[in-house]
C-alpha cells in the first residue's frame, strides 16, 4: 500500500489564501447596487436627495418633539383645514417616465418648498438656521436638476412662485406639515430619479 504525504503550507499562508478565496466568492455573489448603470449626474443627485431627506426627517422629528404634536390622523385634519397640499409629481409616477414632464414638476415643487420654507423660518425663528440650510440645499438641487434637464436635451420651464400659505393660526403645526410634505417629496424625487433612468 502506497501512502501519500500531503504537505500543507504553514497556517500563516493558508489563512490569507482561504480569506481571498472566500472574499472572491462573496463578491461574485453580491448583487449589483440598485444604482448601477445610472449616469454620474443622476447618482450625484440621488445621493444629494437622500441627504436632504435625512435632514428633513430630523427637522420634522425635532418639530414634533418641541411642539408635542398630535397623531397623524389629527395632523391630517389640520392639514386639510389649513389647505396645505403636497406638490404635484404625478408625471414622475407614471409607468413610462417622461423626463421632461417629471423634471419640470420636480423643479416646480422645489421652488414651492423654497417659498414655503421662507414662511416656516419667519414663523419659527428658533428653526431658521436649519430652514435656511434646507432652502440652500433645495436651491442647489434645483440647479442640479436643471443641469440634468439640459444634459437630457429637455426644455426647461420658468416656475411660478409658490403659494402663500395661511399659517397665522396653528403656526407650529402648519410648519411641521410643510416639512413632512417636503420629506415625502424628497422620497418621490429619489424614486423618480431611479425610475426615469432604469
């Protein structure tokens, strides 16, 4: 009977080899991120939108804590009384994305929220620094979206100023609702950027 003696490399060599092999297997099995294949400008805007959304969510939570706001059902009723509406982004939700219509709606919505946040800053001076930062981010995002429109050879529109919100009564609640709607709009923009370039 013949016996073979198998000579193994020392443990200091084998563990790195196993690690490299396992890493290679894991990388090959890892799905591509959902943003792969998008143009760089879309990825940059998507990243920016997600950062703005995070800042908006934090501000929304701060407002809710500071003013001890009621349940979402109660806030929905106040939103209807104050006539605070979500901006229109219906073109961004269609099965086939029309970039021109969608991006024009996004820009109009961003302009409306910049204007609405001006009211929030006046009503809630303790939040004015955060609001000013959000306004600047929205302005920069609008510029980025406009550039994306130009790169897509789509015609851009001139936007009307946002509606003046009647926030004399229920100031804190109205401000919170504007910020909450802005958060939802940021989610919609992120979905639209993914949808229009998928």
